[in-house]
C-alpha cells in the first residue's frame, strides 16, 4: 500500500538560474511560467475538444505540437501567420523566446527526465530554396538539427531513426512514405520518464467500467495523495513524481456528468487555475495500470482550430520559409504519434509531431475519494510551467 506523503514543493520558480550565459530574474521567470503555462493549457484544451474521438482512447502531447507548429510558423506570413498565431494563442516572437527558454532550462539530470528535440529535413535537390533567416531561427531558438537528404525510398528510414532515438524507442515510426511533391519535414519529439515520488507496491485486482457500461478487469494501484482537485463537474488529484516539478493529474467527471459533456465544458484559463491551486486534503486514490498508444493526422483538427490557410495550396503563405519552383509551399500533413505507460514504478511517455511541407499538389470532504474506475481525463503536467506535457482520455483499459 502506498504510504501517506506530503508533496515537496519545488523551491525555485520556472526557468530561474543561468540559461545560456544569462540569468533570468525571479519576476521574469514567474511571468514566463504563467504566460507559457496559460498559452499551453489553453491550446491543450482546444486541441482535446477539437480532436477528441468519442468512444476511443486519445492522447496528445500539446508541448510537442507547440514546438513543431511554432517552428513552422516562423516561415509563415500574412493571413497564414495570423491564423497560426491565433491557433497557438500567442505571437511567434513570444513563442520563440518562451519555448527556447523553457527547453534550455530543463534539468539535464535527476530523478525525472524530459527530453525535447527538433529537426528539419530538406529535400537535397533544386526544387526548394530555403531562406537562411528561417533556418537560423530554427537552429538558434529551437535547437533544430538540419539535414539535407535525397527524398527517395531511404528517407523515411532516416527520419524514423531520428524519431526513435529522441523518444527512447517509444515512437519507432512516424513516416511511412514520402510524397513526390514533399520538399521539407519539420519534426518535434518528446520523451518523458519519471518514477513516482512514492512508488506503489504492486497492484490489486479491480474493475473498470466503460462509458457503455461494460466492465473490464483492471490492475488497480491504491494509495493516498495530498493534492485534491475539484470543480463544479469533476474531482481529481495531482500525484507528484520523484522530481515534484512534474505530476500526474487526473479529473474524473462526477456521477451523472458525461465525459464528452465535461470535455466540451473545459476552459483553458479555468483549468490552468485549477491545476495550480490544488486543495491540501488527504485523498484516497486508485489508478488503473495502463498503457496506451495513439496515432492521428491533425490537418482537419488544426484547420478547425483556426489555421485553414496553412493547408490550402492556393492560399498558404510560407514565403518567409522559402520558395519552390512548382508552386506555393503549404502543410500537406501533420502527423502526431504518442505513447504513455503508467505502472507502479512511474510513467514513461513519448511523442512525435511531423509537419510535411509540399509545393503545388492537391490540398489535404476533509477526506476525499477519487477512484478511477470509469472514463477520465489525465495529464502529465510540468507544474512549474503549468503546462500539460501530455493530455489524454482513458475510456477503456483494453486498448
């Protein structure tokens, strides 16, 4: 049985200390944490609301997509840039600085590991002329590796090896084939590995009930937590990892509240405030041991979120990225792959986002209780930044 534990709150605010030779003040670090946290949470909620698939387990990495989309937005202009900034809830200049600072401040060693990586893959031919200014921003602000390779049958293997290496093997493949009109790929990868602050001693048999009333045998991890979450429609808790900067967060809709109804009611600002102001109350908890993987193409989701021009070969404006002889540059595919495993030891999670650029072509109570024995929303949260690293819905323990 997991023992009672008091959360050891992080002693420093996000991004304090020395970053690339300069020292951020506590006030500027706090401002950055709030700004990036709210931006990331609002983006995460809209992504879940727009991209959720009723009846299915889904899992997104908002932070992975923020890096990939923000890097790409540096090549956009005009209405395309305006739409991308509206979708990302921030200007590209702010995102460049905030995401650079966030990545640079991540601990390089410790009990929990969060790895972020970015890369650009360019067609090694004469079709595309990439602007040096765009490449420089990707390198300096995003630490992006730049590779020029032949876009032939060997290219997917090279891209997939990079993804596999930067997700600790959790995402072995994201790209199956390369379009004849593809000229660039922009990739972001995330790997997270952390043990619980206080590990569970095994599991006990339990039952998980799906939305349709079907019951599943589940391995439940029982324990107690000290950080309780509650809004008008749900209860939940934060469970800290060994580095209390990170926590597993869950929100269980109240009896009588449909999960889809609860997701639709979420507000990014309100969720950010909820996650950052838990009640210090003892909570009896039970978490199912589970593993989930998810793969999706987000073209329609992101267009619905507010950036349709980026996917339109007749309207897209990526003139700040470069130019191609055969037509306008546009985003032909946004692929997103995720993996997450929750065990008595802790959590492993990986994600990769790939944006394919083409030219021309066709558009594409004092003591509370939260027992997770029915569908729920969950997150892996960077509490210092206030940003969800992963956000998912578990509707069935048998994926």
